[in-house]
């Protein structure tokens, strides 16, 4: 984190005051420099965020100052205490200099739905800033602060990050306490960060991460990574079909796809239909009732203090009936089950953050339709319990910033930040060397994530290190024998150039022998060469043991092989599926 010396934080406040521009209403409240000086003077110089100037979205409480959520009627109610997330940052040495503008009640992705004024992109006065965390994103993008807090329920952190060329981290739901946040949808709300680099986001997220006993939505970080989450992210998915993008956005997206192939070890295509269907539920389903329950009482009576678009949208939540809520939950559960199939084969999903970058005039002409279109790639993330980070991806041909997002399963935040750092050309934190007392073992069959024997690896203390493919020259067979269908991986020298999909697991030394004892001939441990030239211990079959076996090499991996109807029927092993080859030897 780039810190501001404590004696310079008040200067940052004065700079922000001087930079205040009615045409770019970043701030709702700027603290008095004397108050900032006092806070800076009490900072421990050894604290991890010592002297870091911070902007706070004005739907998070700051002790002694009102939380307006973009509603002037709330401007006379100072908060008794700061939000848990704000306290976590100030305890780590950060100093708050002000509270920022937002789409009213955090309902919007445009940054224009505020009685305090509409924001615009840092790169264009004609284009929206994105929202709802508009002011926080702009405070970082304009260099006023190195760190800002926002919230993200439907994309409110990622969209303004993309529209202003900065990094927006949306952590796993419950990773950061939402106590002291005026809720939009309490079960979906996330406190997010804005920074200029991934490196600056790391200490902020570390300070914010906390299992808050006072927050009913808070969740502790698991001691072991969840199912399918690898320590290193090497396999990245992209949509298997064209997306609904504006032409200039489409050009930038194609450039991002080309760049991805220089960042990820493997790029695969997946069907994202279920993800996008889940996104539509946020406003077309029953979740508007959650917004009405959270702040509907503040929308009556009507008046100039209320944004008319926000009020009209949220009032629809009054009429959502109980059966509709449960029907929506059932629909979401079905879509979640379909999307879960993807995470068995890939580490992360790359998507554009938005389908385009509208102008203020376009939003004024169609305030609901334009905003709704912006959320089609972001709305699903919290509904499906995923984490995400928005990163800059260069500029469009018209000079506007273009942003993409990496999305991954819940609690994959740490390796996802490493992937984002790699994309941004920054250093990663995951060590390349094996920890003392462990061995990496490549598995190619029923021990893969989600398949029947994978629990053996977990019970032996194994962790998924990374997904990979073998070097060229390997073939894969379905062995003949009783019990579960078993693969036999053999280096014949004439296998496909793209290799065979494997997972590399990290196991304690003593666990390797125990695992070997569960594997019958003709399988045994040997040296497996991976497509990056490295070698790891892995399960191989002896050539004589595959003489009567079925060659399933063409499938590219065991998971795809068991998806074949004949194999599935014979062994009743159900595939995770959902992934197709993108070319270039990818799984």
C-alpha cells in the first residue's frame, strides 16, 4: 500500500477540497483538516496501513458523521460508531479523509442517481463514471487517495473500477463484515476496495478480512481451500460464444482474449448461459423485495431528496409475494448447480465487466434500460457465491478505459489476486517451491476434483496445487477391471500435442505411501512431464496393462472421457462437464 505520511494526510484533505468540482461531485462529506490531523497524529507508525489516506463510500458509517447513502434527508443523523470495515482500516493505521458520492441507496451501476450530482468517467466528461461506488472509484482514479472503500451487490465496485482504469476487489461474501453498512440486499452486500494496483489491494483486504461475531452474514476463512480451489490459478475459462457487446467494447474484449493467452497456462471455453441467467434474477426475480425490506421505509413520502428512478425500481419490491421468493430461490439453486460444473475444470472465469460504456445522455434517455444492461456480467457473482476482481485491460479505440474481471469460487480470493497481479504485470505471492515435508503428485483419473476418489486426497491432507496438462506424447486408456472405471496414463511417444489434463496435488510425504497402497496394478508412481517442461511424480500405467484397454485419449482427459455415454453407463460415474477445448492444446 502506498501510504501518505501522517503529517501529509490533512494535506491530502486540503487537496481534495481544492479539487472539488461541481461537475465531478466526488465527495458528499470532506472531513475538516484539523480532524484528519488529529487522527493522523494517533497512528502507530508501524501499522500496516500507517498514514494511508482513505475515502469511504457514504453508505458506510463513520463515527460523528452522517451516513446519507446519497439521500439528503439523512444528512442530519451522525453515526454513533464507525462501520466494522472502517474500524478495521483505521485500526491498521489508515486515516479517513472523506465520504464519497454514490447512486442513491447503492441502487445503480451508472453513478448518476444521486441528488448530490452525477459523476462522470475520469477519462470523459460525456461518459458515466459507473456506480454505485462512483465517488470512491474517482477518488482513487484521480489520485486523491490510494485506497477507497465501496460496496458491491450487483457490480457496484467492479463497474466504476472498469470505467476509470483501476483495480476493484469484490471479496467472497462474508469475508468482510457489513456491520455499519446501510444495506441494499443484506445477504448479498460486500464491502469492496479500490486501488490503483493489486499490490495496494492486498494489505487492505488483509486488514478487512475478519469473522465478525456481530455480523450474521460473516463467515470465517476455511482452514483448507474449498473444493476445487487451487493454490495457483493456471486454467482460465472464457465464454464459448459471442457476447452482447458494443462494437468498440468488442474490439477491446478481443484484445483482452489475446492477452489472456500470454497470462494463463491454459484457456478453455465454457458455456456461460447459466451464469447470465442467474444475473437476470437480481432485478427480474424476487431480490427487489430485499431492497424494499432494507430501506423501503426511507422511500416514503416522495420528495426532491429521493432519486425518482431508484424509488420506482425499489417500490416494485413491495408487491413481491412469498411464493415468488421461494420460486426465485429454487430457480437460483438450479442455476447454481449448473454453474458448479464449470469449477471442476477451471480456476477462474474471465469476462468483460460491462457490455459497453454509456454516456450521461444515454442514461438520461433510458435510465432503467441502460443501467440494467450494464449488470449482465456482474449481477450473478454474489447470487452464485463467487469472488471477483476487476482489472484494467488497456483502453478502447476511443481512449476510454476498458476493464475485465476474473471470477472464481468463494474463498479463492488469495489465488485470484495472484492471477490479477499476473495480468497486471505485478509480482505474485504464491511460492513456487514445495513447502517442506510435502510432495506434488499428478493425478489423471478418479482422484480428480469432484470424482469418486478425490476425498482420499483430501483426507490425507492434500491440497490442490494447480491444474495442468502433460507434455505431448501421453495417451490415456480406460482400464478393464471391476469397480470404478480407472484410467491408465502411458507415455507412448505418439500422444496428442495438447497433452492430457491432470491435477497436481500437494501431499505430506507420509501420505504418498498411503495413497500408493490404495492403487492396484498396473498403476504405479513414476515421473510425469508437464507441458511447461517441469516434472512431477504421478500415477502411470505399465504398457502391458493397457493392451486390452479402451483408448480414450481423444477426450483430452478423464473427466471428459467419463462424460461419454458408454463409459458413464458402464461405470455410473457422472461427469462434472461444462468445458470444451478452446484450441492450442487447452483442456
